[in-house]
């Protein structure tokens, strides 16, 4: 009998992952719909003396299940850490706010003092932020140290609600006890854009306690970057600043370079994919050279930086004894520039700290003399100065288009007087669907004009399901949530293509081909899957909602989207939105 009891206890501990003060159900894939489905969890919470942390990541929790778990938490006054990321997969978005409200209210009722609140990878949108608004403003969050909301689809509205909640918490905590001293803020991939970032910047400036800020891939341009630059100056203990894959341009980069001068504790700067350009890179190099004594990592990759500015950055890190990595990959150095940079880093005995330059975007043209290269650089600078508000350049698109656009570049150089040829510039090429489908880009799609949908529909052989699926993915790959003109052009083209395909009875074959190309099912033909991007799933989510989409294919798509598929891991928010739509339409049908 005793042996059986010990065995049961061991099994229970192994299953729940009990640590010191922690109860974990992480990654168990449980579908927790109602109170009955969480009876075991509830009992273990109730019986756990001194519970400090609860891990529910990787399960899916319904409203009634959340209420039952919340009830068990109401007496846990020592509770500190909510590890609740990725716990609403397959749920309707309307289910998430009441579930979060129940859990939050329980934490408040318990008089708990939170240190960590992690709700990352839950596609709850602005309404989800409303679900934690009461919790964030309560005394339970006066002690909050880490707030992690990565990949939640908050949008501008959610960002504003979050900022207001943090400011209210700071105000109330200041009146009653030490003020809110948040140290870690994570909110990547949330489509915050300028307005959301600016609102959060006000909260950051007010708190002044941040040590880590992670806000990559949020569609923030220089107005939002300048607001964040002002805010980080008031956070002197900041150690990590990750704004990867936003769009600084020179104006934002210069503002951020000035802000960095106030951050003596900064160790990691990630401005990769931020289009800092030469002027911005040089300004940042100057700041690095003059200060930042404990800098460990500097990422200025894919920023349209040329050789001279890259060497200035390298020179700036020469005396940084703590440096572990310098990333200048994907810039415009050219073959000679890459060699010069490598030689310089080798000369200062830092060669091993330089990241790979394998994706460099620069071209060396041996046919042009030095004077001509200088003229071309001047012309590029003039164009760049007029283009501060450009969207960030997608390095994959640029790499694919590089060879094709050499002729276009020559024509542009003629127009600006930078070419050695005296012949007049060639006439602009007419819109070309084949060119777009071969090397898709937002600009090419827009240049097809108002008849783009018809032109694409005529070009693609919709009788061939594979070709239709390939065309769909190429169109969807340029989808931009933060650019209405591009977004509308993509959706308009997708609608025209799929209407024609489905009217010819290609529903099942199209979906099968699509799943193969996305890498979700294997093909006997050994088809190489595409790299899945958010636009693929966002365009598909739009298509599923249209009348032309065959309802019999919804269940098939839902089944594959609900699996743990590695190709979809980088598209958490878009994947969750698609899953919710598929589930809703399957239920309605």
C-alpha cells in the first residue's frame, strides 16, 4: 500500500513538474474546456502550500476552466509568477477577455504581489489587453518586475490601453508604497506602430526603472522611434534595447544615438533591420566611441550601411573590452567593403567577434571608375533624404530582385546624371505580372495599377492547383498589415485569383497543394516548401471569410493549423487568428 502511494505521488510530481513554489503544466497540450476538465489541476493548486508560480503554457484554456482555476487561486497570497503564454490556442477571441478577467480578479482577491506576468503568444488583440486592465491597475501589480506580451496582436489600441494601465499603476503605487518599478518589458510583433509606441514611451519615461526593452517588428517609424528615444534616456539602468525590424531611417537613428549617450549600463543594442543608413550608423558609432563602456553586442545588420560607415562602426568598438558580437551583415558593403571590414577587425584582434557577412547586399561594379561610384553614392544619398518615411526593406525580396533590377538601376543612374553613357534614359517598363510573380515585392504589385487583379487572374493557369497555390503564396508574401494600400492590393488580387480557381472546382486540390507548399504535408514529388511568413496566413484568413471559399475545406485547414507545425512557429499571432476564424466558420457550418 505504501509503495503504491509513493508511486502515485512520484507520477503526479513528474506530470505536473512541481518545483520550489512552482506548479507546472507547461507544454502538456491539454484541452481544458470546463470545470470538470480542470478538477485535477484545481485540487493540486488548492493543496499546494506556498504556491508562488503557475505554468499553464502550451495548453488551451476555456472560460469555465479559467473560472475554476481562478477560484483555486483566490487563497494563494504568496503567488508571484503567472506563466500563462500560449494558453488560448483554438479559442475564439471573445473567450479570452473573460478568462483573463477571472484569473486576474483571483490574483487581486488573494492579495498577491506579482513579480512576473507572461501572456506572450496569445492572439488576444486589444480586447485581451482590456482583460488584464483591471489587474494591471491593481495593487497586485505594484511589485511587477517583468511584463511579457510578445506576439499578442495588441495593435495601436491595445498599446494605448496597456500604456494607460501602467501609468495608472505607477500613480497609485506611488501614493501607497514604492512606485511600480518594472524592469523587463517585452512586446514584439504586436503591430503597435507609431501611436502605440508613443503611448508606451510615456509610460517608460514615467517609470524610469526599465532594464530590458524588447519591441521588435512593430511597424514603428521615426516618429515612434523618436518618442522611444526620449523615454529611454530616463531609464539609466537599461541594459538591453531590442528594436529589431522597425524603421528608423536617419531621423530616428540620430535621435536614438543621442539617447544612447545617457545609457552607461547598456550592454545589448539590437537595431538590425531598422534602416539606419550611413548617417544613422555614423551617429551611433560616435556615441559608441565616446561612451557605452560595458557594451557586449551591437547589431546594425540590414540597415543600408555602406563601407565607410561600417568601418566607422568597427573603429568605434575597437576599445570595447566586453564586446562579444558586432553584426553588420546584410548591408551594402560590396565585396571590397566586406574584405576591408574583415581586415580591420582582424587588425584590432576582434575578427572572431564580427558576425557573418554572407548576406551582404552591396555590388562591386568593376566597369565603373571611382568618380562614377562617388557620383552614384551622392545620388543615392539624395534619394534617401527624400525617402525618410519609406517602409523597411525586406532583405529576402532585395536579394531575389538584385540581379533583375541591375538594368533598372542603370536607367536610374542615367536619369540623375551618374552614368558614363550619354544616351537618354530608357522609357519606363510597362507593368509586368511575370516580373512580379517571379520576384514579388509590394512596389511591383502596386505598379501593376488598378487592373492588377485582372492581369494576375489572366496570367495564372487556375486549372493547375499547384500553380494557383504558388501564385497565392507569392501575392500574400508582400502583405503588409501597416500599409493599407499594399494590403488592399494583395487582398483584391487574392480574391480575383481564388474566385476564378474555386469556380472551376479547384477547392480540394488547391488546399492540398497549399499545405504541401507550406511544408505541412509531405509530397511524393519532393516539393521544396516556402518560408512561411505572416502574410501567407493573414491572406488565407481573409480568404476563408469570403463566400467563394469552399466550406468543406475549412475543417481540413483547421486540422493542420492546430497541430504543432514547425513551419508555422514564427507566425504565432497570425496563426492564432487564422485558427479562430477556421473554428468559427466550421462551427457555423
